[in-house]
C-alpha cells in the first residue's frame, strides 16, 4: 500500500515553479507545477552533476537544470535531446484540492 503525504495546495507552488520537500531518511524531492497546472515530483538532483532541479526553469513539461541547462522531462525524469541520464520520479496526485506525494520506500514495497 502506498503511503501518501499531504504537502499542501496547488496555490502553494508558483505556476511554472517548484517547491522542495525533505522527508526523513530520503533525498530532497522537488515538486513542480507547470503552466497548465499539472503537478510532477522528482528527486531534486539532475542526473548529470546533481544540480538542484527545483532551481531550474520550468518550460512545458520539462525543467532546465540551473547548472548546465540539461532539460529533464517532468513525467519520466529522463534527460532530453542528446543528454543521457534519468532522475527518479515520485508518484504525485491531487485530491480534494490537496497535493499528495508517495513516500518513496512505499513505492518500492508496492512494486
């Protein structure tokens, strides 16, 4: 069973922006809001040089790493274009106006 964690509302995240969440014993998670109000969550590290993706620019359904401008797909965590690598994604959903993310270790147990 997936353990869902309430992290706030859509209004808590700026449009085309991000906020970070730190869960005990886990890497920092970046939660992104796109221009069309979709929500995605990734581990807050670029697969290239571990740059903080939460500080990057969100465009469409991707984020540009602030260190070397790698474009990372928000849905899959995969580097776009000729770049190679993948950032782990975190399950996220909206329910009753709230944003919920899955505790990463419960995703492994559910698989």
